[in-house]
C-alpha cells in the first residue's frame, strides 16, 4: 500500500503555461492513473526558484534558468501513485527535448533545452523536498480515488 503513496512534484513552466500545454499534461497524468493531490498556479519568486534549483547554482545557465522560471506563472502539482517519480520522469522525457523520444511530453511539445516546458522530481528524496518547498501541508488533499482498486 505504501508504494502506492509515492508522490512526485510536477510543474508546468512559464512557456508550457503560455503555450497552452497545461491540459495536455493533466490529461497524460490522469490517463496514466496517477492521483492529483495538489495543484496551483503561482508566479514564483526568485527566492523560491533559487531554493528549488539550489543544486544547479554553479552551472553557467543558472541565471538564465532563474529568469526563465520567474518570467510568468507556473502550474505546480503533486501526483501520487506507484513509481510516480520514476515513471513521471519517463513521461517527461530527457532534459534536452532533442534527446526526448516522441510520446514523451518534452519529445512531443518542445525543441530547446532552455524552454523545456515542464519539471519533474528526479528522486523520492527531491520530490519530498520540492513538495514541502512549493506546498503547505494543508494544500495537499487527502481523499480516496474511486479508480484505485481498478489500477492496483
Ligand atoms: P531536469 O529538469 O530534466 O531535471 P536539470 O539538469 O535538473 O534537468 O536542469 C534543470 C533545468 O535547467 C532544465 O529542465 C532546463 O530548464 C535547464 N537547463 C538544463 N541544462 C541547460 C542548458 O544546458 N542550458 C539551458 N538550460 C538548461
Ligand atoms: Mg533536475
């Protein structure tokens, strides 16, 4: 049962919001069978993004990345289910859309690494960190999904 409670943090970046890809992303995660436990639109602060991307602070593209991510609202979400972190990353595709296979979100909807439309946690540990950074505990909804017995 515990493995079905794995959570990942997914965020549609400002370009994904502007380009109208929010519904498509929601659809893919819903159709897969993952459970939406939190979602909000937020124009994130530089401070929040610096914390979110702290591991990349010494990379040459860091300032551009922060500027990109603060350039407009993002749609932040938490999805729950077995293998949500790893499978979520597979659904996203590679960091560089050029290396992403068709059928993945980045493979289907974007071209350049600097505008790759979506974020997904890369481990359970970073998912937990990111979820607590972006969401307050009371923003995470607790409910049972009627689909769960048909998925597991
Ligand atoms: P990830 O988003 O697939 O986990 P990371 O290596 O964690 O990839 O990088 C975070 C984000 O930084 C990427 O999604 C992308 O938006 C941006 N990024 C990564 N590498 C480059 C680059 O070489 N140039 C510009 N932006 C980059
Ligand atoms: Mg990453």
